[in-house]
C-alpha cells in the first residue's frame, strides 16, 4: 500500500476493534458453527486456535490493498496518487467499510475531491447517510469526525 501500514492499522483498530474469532459486525456477537467447528482456510479451527497477530496483520494488509485499489479506481488513479497520505487514508477507510460500490455512491464528495474543494468534501460527508448510520452515539472525534479530519482537513487524529 502507498500509505503507512502502522497508521492505517491504528486507524482501523480504533474504528473497527480487534477480534480473533468470527463475529457478526451488526451485533458484535461471536459466530459459532451450528454443527462441528468454526473453521477457515484449510481446516483451521478458529475455536481451538484463534487468529494470531501475524495472521491478522496479513489479512489486514490484503484488505488495505483491496480498499486502496478501490479508492484509487473510484477517484482516479492519477488523482489518488497526488493526495496526501492523510487524504488517502480517509478514502481507504471509506472503501474498507463500504466497498468500491458503496464509495461510488459518494459521487458529490468524489467530485469535490477531484476539484480539491475540501469544504464541500466535509459538507458532503456530514450530510451523508453514512454519517447518520455509523453510530448515532458518536460525539466529537467519533469515526465520522476522524474520517472528515483526514479527508477535509488533512489531519490525522487517531
């Protein structure tokens, strides 16, 4: 990835948390196999052997690479390459959580980034369905404010 792995990891750890076993991201509840064991890959038993830090980092690197590729494709690879690391991190965060298709729905924000209209980027993010849905309990410096700080203000506050 073109951004600092450690910064990206810190950002997503704060926003997503860390779980070594499968869970439902909507409820936060651990997911177990109804019959047998919960496994991944080639028969790796997650109940007996939760994921190690090394495996978690490997998965995160792949996920970050995929999110960065999606962000660059949606924005435009040439424009994406000219963004500061903080602004790239903001787009990567959105692509990580929403996927490429979800990020494409931020068409007015994407247009504003292409024009370097950072106040409009903030306005579009704050008025988006994403800002209303991520967690109604968030206050200052919640996930939405952190992503807005990255994209609109070029400031890393994780």
